[in-house]
């Protein structure tokens, strides 16, 4: 584990969290969006306290970035805990229609209860909530079928709350990513950094790349992780094995071959390649590791 602590809590997130708590009173349903590669690390520790029993749907985004074995293992795990995960790839649109239908059904149930109490039915207000860069805005754009909110695979793009109308059934609230003021679990923080689910100012890129290689070695023999032992060799021409003294030495060798000896640039390239799935469909968390 890296010695330098990974912490990130910029001003716009603190401001958005305050606004979010005020809007929660108006919300009927919550989409809790997580990253399929790290579904535990992208689970907010204060979420249940904030929601106070509100209806929620667990959305696991980026299903395309993990293999089927990991998908099945996590699906079984969540269902054993009484949770129904809605798997999707917001970028491609896979699973989004099913999620929309589930939200409409939940809305119909809520509106039936409103009618039973003599209240008028209305569009259901849905909040998309999750860590930065897990795909909340991309999900909204897919649901609406056009680009209505800014979306980028970079943490911190959404900086304010915005309501979006989806037909007559749903009103969607796009919110900035939220995370705890202090990241107490540094193993989880490392995974957030590797997956680009936290601002780059929070960490040392070179140290994160070195720790990423260590994580690959630890998970290599777990089938569901989807790690090809030769993925680094195939991509960079250098095999990470006992002949390499440590991960820092591998990084230096790779930098000499690909980035004119610049280990920082090589570190960024390694992380970017993982984030683009160029190293394979690799899961960094598994239910039984």
C-alpha cells in the first residue's frame, strides 16, 4: 500500500453535498450508481443514513469492463444480501431500458400509495447518486436519449445539481459525485484512484501505478478477476516476474522502452490503458477474495 495518503474533497463536492441533503426531501427514488470494477469501494458509507428508508435501485455501471465470471459472482453476492443489482453500460446503453422500466414500476407503486391517501399522482423524482466518475451523467443521457448533461470519464465534471424531465413518468436529478470528507479505507481509495473515480490531485500517479501492479499480482490467480498473467508483457514487451526485482524496476524498464525513461508518463500510460480496457476486462474487487 502506498505511504502517501489518498484524500480528495474539493469545495464543489462539499457544496453539492449540502444541496443534496436539502433535495433529498423532494426525492421519491434513488439510483445508487457504482463502478462494476470496484462495487464495494464505490459504495458510500453514509448513503443509508441520508436516504432514511427511501426506495432505491442499485445500479452497477460499466458491466462491459469486467468479465462474465465476475459479473455472475457479484450478482449472486448482492442477491444473497437481498439486493437486486441492475447491471448496465451507460456508454453503450446496455441495460438502460430495463432500469427505466424498473423505475417506472417503482413510481407506479409510489403513486398508487399517493392515490390511496387522496393525493394527486405526479412524475416520480429520481436522484442519481454515487462517487465521482461512476457514470451518473452518462446514465441520464442514455435514459433521456440525448445529451442533456455534461458527461466525461473524468472525476469532477458535474459540479451542480440539475433536474431533467424524462417523459411524463420521471424527473431525474443529476448530482455531482459525492464521497466521504475523509477516505479512511486507503485500500479502497487506491482502487478509486486506479479507476479514475477520484480527482488526480488526490494521489501520486507513479505510486498508484506501482500499487496497481501489486494488486494485479495479488489477484492474478483468481479466475473471476480476469487477469492474463502476460497482459503486461503483451502490451509493453516486459514480463512482470521474479526476474524483475520489484514493481518500481518494471516501471523503470517500461519507461526506458516506451517513454524515454520518464516514469511519470509511463505510470499515466499504464493507468490509462487499464481505464480503457486495453489490459483486459479486469476486476479489482471480488466477493470472495
